C-alpha cells in the first residue's frame, strides 16, 4: 500500500518574515531590517541610520555595543569562561555580587539579598510575588491602574492593560487595582481609597500580601509618581504590615537619575525587581532583591535554567564599575532629562490650544497628544525622518522617550527636532 505524504503547507509569501507569528509588534511600526547598532544609532540593511529614542525599551541605558563592555563580553568567550552554569558558583557570578554590593547597595545604605529568578523581567516579578505570598501567608496583591509588570500569569494579574490581560485566557485573580498617583487629577487625597479599604472590615478587600508599584509607569504612559505619594504608600504598607515591591525593571539602572528610581523619594522597598539594563549590554539578566529577613526560601524552591548567564554577569559588573563608581553619570542623566523636559515644554507652549501634556522624570519622558492616533502619527513620521520613538499609555497617546542615558547631546537635540516637526505636522499646525 502506498501512502501519499501530506502536502507541505504553502506559506503565504516567500518572505521569511512571514514565518514569524502575527504576535510580533515593534517590527510593524518600524518596518526596516536592522543590521548594525552603535551607541544611539541603529543602521538598517539599506544603509539608513536611525537615532534610537527607544533603547530596547530601557534595556540599553548605556547604548548599543558600548566598546568597553563589548571587550569584556568578547574576552569572556575568547577565554572559554563559563557561559551557562545554572546557579553554580562561578567567578563572574561572585564578582558581580561583590561589585553590586560595594558600588550599588552599600553606598545607598541598602541591605538586600540577591536572587537570580530567571532571565527576564517577568521572572523577577513572579519570584517577588511568590515570596511575598510565602512570607505573609496571604494571597492577594495590590497593584495600580496602568501598571505594567510582564506577560506571565502572575505578572499579568497585576498589570492594568485590558488587551494584555485578555491574552491570559483565564481569570486573573488575587490582585486588586488601586488608583495610581494623580488618577483622579489631585482631587482625592493620596491613598484615600486604599487606606479606607484596608482599615474597614467591611470593605471586601482581603488583606494583601504585597503592593507592587512602578515609581514611573513606563508602559502605562510615563506617569511619574510624586515622591510624597510614594512615601505615603510606603508608610501605609508599613502600618498594615504589607510588603512593598518596587518594580524597577524599566526605571532602574539610572533611568531616572539615581541607580534606583525610588532613591529620590527616600523609601526602602521590601523587594525590588531589576532586569532590562542590569546586564548593561542588552543580555538577559534579572534580579529580585529581598530584605534579608524575608529570604525564607528553601533551596530550589524557585528555580530556572537561565539564572546566571556568564557573559551577562561580566558585562553587568563592568557596567557598574564604569558608570556607578561616582555620581557623575547620575548628574549628566538629570541634566539631559531637564533638557528634554524644557524642549517638551516649548512644544507644548507652541501648540497650546492642543493641550499637550509633558510627563516624566530623569530620562524617561513623555509628551501626551490629544489621541493615540495623533501620537501614532508622530511616531510614524519620526520613523520616516530617521528616529525610533514609541508610544505608550492606555490609548497609546503618549510619545515615549527612552533614549540611552549615554546619548550624545547633538543626537538628543536632533531627535527632539524631528519630534517637534512631526508634532507640528500631526496637529496640522
Ligand atoms: C519590561 C518590564 C517588565 C517585564 O520584563 P520582561 O523581560 O519583558 O519579562 C516588567 N516590569 C516592567 C516595569 C517592565 O518595564
């Protein structure tokens, strides 16, 4: 008996990109094939250069292929150092821990244990939520409107965006959203709602294990919480013995100026998540920082195959040595952020009748347009002019600036000129 082999399915096109799932997203707004990247410039196959105001969504705070970090990574491979080692002791792992302690934690008077929860940000969030539940024996977690914490189920449950939540396909439970700073436009006293629910036995709010918060909501539209609001939240958590988790995955590693985004408010979270720029070179690495008394995990209770990528430890250590041995880098970031803010204020003043809103802190800045459509036009026009800039916010109405912190001033100025022109065009002005 002969059987005929099943006919191979025909692909819609000869173009290999068609093989990729429809889930791809950034390549839709930026339909170029990139081949090279250096500092704050990406080069496409056709030779076009683009100024990068995106920086891998905050993964490339020190720019693309920083020469000194690159050398460390190349040496790691050339010398046959350990690339993959689960959580075995390696010299680069030890060196990273020592440098992180000496140059980041100790100078800030912070006492944390470091867990490596897996390669990405969502891994760090999941680990923090799991540990908070284990420590407190409680289930529920309080999150904030327009928060973003990643795409795994636990992280999605504390994420606001309805489209992303919908992707879960099952109910996302054990999380309660509360209003972020300024949600009611300053007409409601800070934390009034949360405070009332926590102290009212009839509120229906199960006592939470933890509160998870971003000090500046990146994906949520560059919403910067005021320092007083963060201090109020920390005080409320302490009063009710609720753990405070700061998700510093996008806003940490110097994005807002200081290494941690919560330094300015003077609060000390119980746990902190870091990922994106911690390796310094765009390589996967994530950390969950835990106050020592909370570190009640059994060995192996949280696990993962990729929890210590040798070259990422090497570049992370080098990045801390290079940028965080003094406060020079922080000062430059704050100055660049102030420049972006002043340019955005000028744009908002120029188009006053459109009521543009200037948002952000440090080098995380946003310009809110009257609609997502208009912000999308600005980003699309910017791409045509050779600038990569994305939009964020519940309706994608915010043009979101996240350039490398190392961006040269001329490129920062050139990119802002492109944005100003694109805004003028989108508003028909
Ligand atoms: C990017 C991000 C995450 C998720 O990190 P992944 O590496 O994409 O899993 C979580 N929280 C914040 C604030 C982020 O910006």
